């Protein structure tokens, strides 16, 4: 295993996205990972979608308020894309260019799953929007947090307390089952970029699984790339 100093030498800013259904524990795990990377003197920021930049946060409010549903899945996808474009240009790209690690709570896979696989928006349209919004900026690693639907929904209800459910939390059980399946499919189709993390465990255990995935996918490839240059 690399020590923090070795890691710093060989790894520039990396782009890591977190994906998963409701109550999969993304926000807790992102925070834990950011603390660990910053602790290893790898400057790291945490951001989220929809939102993450001033313009995108305005769109977030609109979409999650239920307005997106009224507009239909295609137009809703355009709103997510507009938010992503601002977020990438204002926050993600500048940070990566400075060598800062970016941990993002949801990214393009959310659009592929929620609007594409579940909302039935044409994948060609989604790919065209991806070309405009992210161009070549694919995540270096995508961690897909996987929990049984009943566990995830129970966690989401507990977290929400008395607050009103958002647009996607309101969907039924069948929707969440399909969501889980769609994420598992993405993980299977793109194993170089995606790792499915079994998140049905306590926070520390899940955190350790995430760290192992990061080490295997990023630190080892960076070290190999660096040594092949020598
Ligand atoms: P959020 O409150 O951030 O929930 P979570 O904790 O589940 O991440 O709500 C974001 C919601 O927006 C979430 O239900 C997924 C949905 N979403 C899409 O439908 N498409 C997208 O492209 C993105 C980024 C999010």
C-alpha cells in the first residue's frame, strides 16, 4: 500500500463520483473519504448534483420542487444538463486543473439511470447532452453504493424526519427496485470506471470498502502510469 507521501507524488487531482439510490449513504461516505484524502495531504473538495455551483443550485431547487415532473422527462433532462454544464465549468474543471481531488455526489450516471433507464429518455439524446456538458471529462472512478431497497428507503425516511419527501423519494417501491437494477447494470457494463460497493453495512465497514476500491483503481494505476514513464 502507498504511504500518503508516495500517493501525493504520483497522483494529480482525480475526479471521483458517488452514485446510488435513496438512503445508500453517499453523503456520509463522501465526507469520510474527503477527510481521509485531506488528511493524507491530498487537497479534496466535495460537491453535488444537481447543484454545486450558484447557477446549478437555482436549477436544483426548480427540479426537486416537482417542477421537473410537470415538464416531462426530456425537458427535465435538459434542466439537469444545464445545471451540470454550469457546475463543470465553474467548479469541477477548475479544481481538477489545480490538482484538487473532486468528490461529486451524483453525476452523469444519475441522468442515465433516472431520466434514461427509468424516465425512458432516448439514450442518443442523453449522449448528445453529455458531449455538450462534460465533453471528455469522464470520472476517473465511480463508486456505486448498493443497498437493498427496503434498507435504503428506511434510512431515507429516518434522515428526512418531518420534512416533506422530494420528487424522487415519493416514487413507489417498484421504481426504487428498477433504480437499483439500473445502477447494477451500469457497474457491470463499465468495470474499468465503476465499482459496486456493498453499502449494507456499518459506516466504517463501507468506508473501508471504498478505500480499497480507490486504492485498487486509482493509486495502483497512477503508480503504474508513473513507473512506465520512467
Ligand atoms: P438529493 O436530495 O440530492 O438526493 P440524494 O440524497 O438521493 O442524492 O436529490 C437529488 C435527486 O435528483 C435524486 O433523487 C436523483 C435525482 N437526479 C436525477 O434524476 N438526475 C440527475 O442527473 C441527477 C444529478 C439527480
